[in-house]
């Protein structure tokens, strides 16, 4: 039987000083503890939002 996946996309918006690595890491750790695996990160534009893409086997 093939694996089935569920997907999740989280947007992290920058503050006045841009994206904060500790905020991104906290978000990744939070979802990792819930069984989500980070598969990709895309920066939308320079100094813009970051999109975090996760997957989890269901």
C-alpha cells in the first residue's frame, strides 16, 4: 500500500527588522513536535514573508 501524506503551509511575516531566525526555528520546532516534517522554505520576496512547507504521513 502506498503512503498517504497531509500537507501544511505556514507563512511567517517579517517584523520591522525582517525575518527573525529564532521565530522561524520556534515555528519549525512546534510543528516538528506534532509530527510534521519540514520539506521546503520559500522566501516570497527580498525582506518579505517566508513560506514553510511541511508534510506528515497519515
